C-alpha cells in the first residue's frame, strides 16, 4: 500500500485502506467500516492528512480522499456518491441538453430537490446551464470525464440505473475496455 511510517500502525492502515477502497467516504461511514471510536478515528485521520496520504473535501460534510486522486475526480465522486445527484448525471450522459422538466420526469425528484442538485453540479463546474427560450437546458461540462469517473469508481456507488447505463456503454463499445476506445 505505502511504505510511509505513518502507516506502521494497523489502525491507520485500516483507515487508509478504506479511503482507498471508498474514496469520498464520510467520517461516520469510515467510523462504521473500521469500527473505531470517533475521537481515535479523527486523531488517525489527522495524522494521515498531515502526512499527505489523504485529503479532506469540506462541503456539507467532510469527505476523505486519497491524496493522489485528481481534484476534478474528487468533486465528481463527492457528488456522485449521492444517488439523486448520480441519477441526474447519468441522465445527462444519455440525454445532454435535458430540461428541468425532462430531468424531473426521468429522476422522479421533487422540483426543488432537482434544482438543488443541478445547482451543486453547476457550482462545482461539472454541469452547465443554457437558456433556450423559456427552457433551461443542462449538460455535463466534460461528459467523458463523468463517464470515466462512473466507471472507475463504480464499486463506491453501485445502483441499478448506473449498471444499466454502463452495460449499454459496454455494448456500444463491443465489450472493449473503455480506455481502449
């Protein structure tokens, strides 16, 4: 994993392994996974952060990531770990330029909830909005990156909708590795 002396302690190795396996995990999620008292966990996470092995993305809640993970991917993963946001991104992958109404129908989210997630995607620079007459249309800024993050970090946010879309992408590419396409 890493030859850093900070990882000499088994507790830190467990925490670090969980963050590598589940990038973007919340503090409480890590606590449940490693079964450790909160104070001890926060101490070890602080040591891992100070050693440069993990970074913290502070938005609504703290999320922990491996240090070497690309900053743009961290933003995507932080948002995509939320199922509602992931549903919006998956729909925008398959139907760029969707309107709020189309997204509402596709995701079954309440209008205010959908607006919240769209604003978060736009504010993070991951989606764009364009006026089209009376409609506002939404698209992903970098659909290829979004798709790559969904594929690469798929085990951290598995769900049936994502599986169907990725299986469809796999069929389009004839079962080839998406990196080869």
